[in-house]
C-alpha cells in the first residue's frame, strides 16, 4: 500500500508549512519541487542555474526538466510507502507524467487537498516569509516567528527572504498559477480526488481539516 498526496493551492497559501507537519505525522516523504530547485541552485548545478532564470521572473520552470527531477526523486527509497507532493504537479502535463510515473510502481495519487485563500492573504504571507538556508524550514515574521530572529529553530541555520517573494514577483506568480495550475483543480475534481480546504485559518486549524480530509 502506498499513499501519495498532492497539495494544490496558490503561492503562499501554506502548502509547505502543512506538508512539513503532515510528513512528520504520517511518515511519508515530503517532496517540494521549489525546495529541490533551490537546493540545485545552492549547489550551482546546471539545473539550478536554468531554474533560477525562470524562478526570478515568477515563471514556471519547463515541464521536461521539472518532470525528470521529480521522477528521480520519487525513485528514492524514502518514497517506498508514498509521499506528500508540495508544488508539483503545476501543469496538466506534469499531472499526466505523475500518473504514469506512479503507475510504474503500482501507485496513484490518492487525495488532492486544494488549499485556498484570497490574494491579499497570499501577499501578506509571502511578504513576511523567511526560509531556512539549510533545509527550507518555513517561518513568518508575524504568524510563525522563530524563537530567535533570523535563526532556524530546528537546525540553527540562517533564515533568508526569497528573491521571488518580492511583491511584484508574487503578483506574477499568482497570475501564472491562475493560468497554468488552476486547470488541475478540474483535473483532480473529475477524478474524485479533490478536497477543498479553507486556508484562511490558523496553521493548526488547517492541519486538523487536512488530517480529517485524508482519513475519508
Ligand atoms: P510557492 O511556495 O510560492 O508555492 P515554490 O517554492 O513551490 O513556491 O516555487 C518557487 C518557484 O519554483 C516557482 O515560481 C517556479 O518558478 C518554480 N517551480 C516550483 N515548482 C514547479 C513546478 N512544479 N513546475 C515548474 N516550476 C516550478
Ligand atoms: P506555500 O508553500 O503554499 O507557498 P508556505 O507554507 O511557505 O506556503 O507559507 C507561506 C507563508 O505563510 C510562510 O511565511 C508561513 O509561515 C505562513 N503561513 C503558512 N500557513 C499559515 C497560516 N495558516 N496562517 C498564517 N500564516 C501562515
């Protein structure tokens, strides 16, 4: 038995925060496409350099390289019982590729929580987001501050603000999301997998709703 969960929702709605919590409580792997790109960038790989040129503009990295990166990640041992996918798929082509990849190891996407919030909330959340340099742990200067300013509670590494969390880039990313990722809402709804979750609640409340949705 495997369990694959896809977290769907606009930039800044709380996918990464919830994926981290769910991965801990379910023992499933947490796969964040954004984190994988940022890791490649930190290591100055060709993929990282290519991805940066799109990320800086708030555009999506092309499907072929993104799909290859996730396929490779899904083949690792820690995904044997499943994974929580955060930020992938983001296009119908990526969703088709995911379906094919999971079928290769007799898996499938089980549930797709679709987390929503109004645009002003997304702007407020991304505007105050701080990310940990070592492993991508997520904070917010007001809503989820670290114990010590600028330092990750979990691994003590430096916290930084992502270049693409500037307001102009976030506005662009929301537009790209509406154009390219919104079709996945219908894609998963018609397959009976979509569960809508109101993301405009405290972190703990969103987690409760998610856990309840995953049990059904
Ligand atoms: P957010 O936290 O706002 O959802 P991510 O960290 O998931 O942002 O993504 C940051 C950037 O990385 C995106 O704007 C895009 O350029 C790139 N990216 C991440 N996931 C994908 C994907 N599945 N397909 C294409 N590009 C992606
Ligand atoms: P995404 O992965 O969807 O882009 P994140 O999980 O990185 O979103 O969250 C974006 C920002 O909002 C982070 O600074 C995070 O600490 C904060 N955040 C996440 N969930 C909530 C929530 N329910 N209420 C308030 N702030 C939140």
